[in-house]
C-alpha cells in the first residue's frame, strides 16, 4: 500500500495552459529542444518509442517540476528517468498498451490489403472469390477493432496519465502507481477532459502557424500535463525531487486556496 494522497476536482485547465506557457516562454530554447527530442524519441520510432515513453516522460516531469520551483534545470535532466528505467518503462508500456495493439492491428490491415491487391486479378474483380471476400471481412473486422481500441486507448491513457510521475517522484511500485493514477484521474475527470480539449486547440493553433508552431505547442502541452499532476498531487514526500513548496500563485486560484 502507499500513502500518496490526491485532491479531487483540483485541475484548473486554464491555469495549466497559462502557467505552462509562462514556463516555456521564459526558457524558450530549452523547452523547444527537449520538446523536439521528446517528440522524436517517443513519437517517431514506433517500437523504441514505446519502450522509451516512460523514462523520457519521467525525465520531462522531473525537469518541469524543478523549473516550477525555480530550481536549476538543464537539458540533460530530460534523461533523469533512465535512473528508474525499468519501472518507468513498464508503467509507460502499460499506459500505451492499447495504442500499441491498435498500431499492430493497423499494420496487419495494411499488409492484408497490400497482399490482396497484389494478387492476380486483384483490381476490378477483387473480393469476388470466396478467399477475397473472407479477407475483406477480416480487414473490416480489424478496422472496427482498431477504432474501438483507439477510443478505449484514449480513456486508458488518461486514466493512467499520472502513473509515470508517481513512480518517478514517490518510488511507487508500478501497480500502486497505476491504481493511484486511475483513482486520481477519475476524481478529476472533468478538469482532465477540458484540459485535453484546450491542449487539442493548442496543437491545432501550432499546426496552423505554418506547422512551425507545433514545436512550441508540444512543450506547452507536455508542461500543462505536469502542472495538472502537481495540482492533483500537491504533496512533497520526495525532497530529492522537489525541494520547496510552490509559491501561492503557482496554480492560479487553486494554489491560492490551498
């Protein structure tokens, strides 16, 4: 068991975005750099990205949590999560499991379509033979499964979104971190939903800004998630991670009421 407590209804989505923007813009070069490296490592290399998701995001949380308290930060802290590589990797893999499965199934559908299209006479009369019809049925079923998994994966990922920082900051066992994250997330589901919507708008604005803005939007989104975590878990049981409590206005109205 663990004694990590959380606050229900604690997330102020507007403050998350606003404070994240303030953090990113005051160390613009640093956050653009770590945001770009994070995107490359966990978003552009499918298998490796899934393995590195937990450790890299753990390092991002470590850096932002320090920066929130004006402690010294540097680029190398992005890899701080590698000091707890195995538990963070496991937590990250479990969090992203539905997405991984959906990706594998999607590749299966694509390969099946390529195989079917490459067969003799597979253009105008495709799906006319019993074998082709069966292949089409399997492909359709896989597409439906992929869609369902994607929706389930989004809920799953949000529910377990606090697991990585809980392992990093509180040294929780993976299962304890997952359960605590799920309880805390469902106790803050309204704030998380609004935060996700705002983050989607930030991402859209980043794409609209000649696509260059996405390199600003990504670290803002990542940092907003860190701030949301601190709102939900405003306790400092790990002095080696967070050395001092936040200033009264760190979280907007929520911080002032604590």
